[in-house]
């Protein structure tokens, strides 16, 4: 297979209906385009990681016939890549060292540029990338044409945290900018991250994948189904029923088939246009 899509959950708990819905969409999109499907664990936020989550995530994906290609990847094993990327950004004068406290930044939705003059390394400082007048434009395969003037929408953003870890934006840009990843399908709630990641890929000389940000699943209170909103774990004993529910939410109405037949049918009938643009309200019974 030439190129791949990917699914990148954080190992902070078991998969729920929202994450299964996204995983299934990502899997079908990759397979329908003849691509490999990679599984990556976004596990840089160590205090939030659940040691039991990895086995739970793998078990749920396998139970539902969503088989990934190659070894499971972990962002915690890519630290040398991120350090090399940060060194490149430093060498090209794209970053500065920020010592601003939360109190100093209170009331600023966009970083005010207080530390832009600090180009030399400072201990216990966050590292921010300068966006200046950059404008990021791209066509999202699900949401259409997008335009983000970064100075107005994100401002100079953090690529390495003050307490040490590499920031989500840098790690994800480096991993998704890998030549192997050619399509990224994820939830619409992450659309605002994409311009920052594309900007970093441009600075690092990486080739960007195509993006599709699909509607997210909301609970009856119109909140995204997530661990924070008490979304229950997927019941691995009902894979066919769970797939049927997720396929319906993705705009597909399969006939009566076994698990493998459902997957084959869904790959053959996959299409982003079936999903639409609006988030879905879904009540768990």
C-alpha cells in the first residue's frame, strides 16, 4: 500500500462511542483509498495516561474488525524526532523563549508578543513559534475551503512547554508530516489545530497530508461525547451492533451481514459526502 491514514487516540481511558465512530471513519476512509491504516498513541501527557488504556484500546479495535497495519506507534518513543524538529525551528529563527506567567497572559486570547526578542535559550521557559503575518489556507475534504490568518486566530503558539514536554502541536505536526501519512480524518473539533500544524510542517519542509474533519458526536446536552462528559466504554461483546450504530451515524445503512461482511460492505460504500457537515446529537440507551 502506498501511503496511510491514521488513528491517534490518547491512552487516557477506553474507547467510547465517539472514538469508535471516528476510528471507524478513519479506517474506512483509508481502506476505500487503498491505504494502510496506522495506529498511534498520543501519549505525551504522561500524568493523564491510564496504564490499562492501551490494552483496552487494542482489544476494542480488534473486536470490531478494525485491524491496523504495522506496529503500534507511541509519541513517547518519538522524542528524538521532536527534538530535531525543534532544533531546526531554532536554527531558522522561527522560535523564541517565553517566560510569561499565566497572570501576565490573563485576558489575552492571542499571545501579545512580550517575549519575541528572547531568541537565546532560557531555562524554565516555554518555546513559542512566531507566526507573524502567516495565513494558512487549505481545502478540507469534509468542511471545504479554510482560511486562517494565524496572527489573528492563534498567535505565537507553544511548541515546547515550560515544564519540559513537547507540545501537542509540534508532536502531531512531525508525526502527521511523515511521508507515510497522506490522509488524516479526525473530528471537526480539531479543525482549529490544523492551521498551526500545517504552518509547522511548512517551516520544517514536510509534505502535508490531506485533511477531513468530520462532524463530532454530541450527547443530549449538546456536549461532545468524551471521557470528560462521562461517555461509557464501548461494550466489546456487541461489535456488530456497535458498528451498525456508528455506520448509521456516518450516513450508511448496511444490510444484515456478519462483522467481516459489514466491514467489506462499508468500505465499498464509503463516502465523505454521506456524513454531512453538522455535528450529531446521539443518546446512549
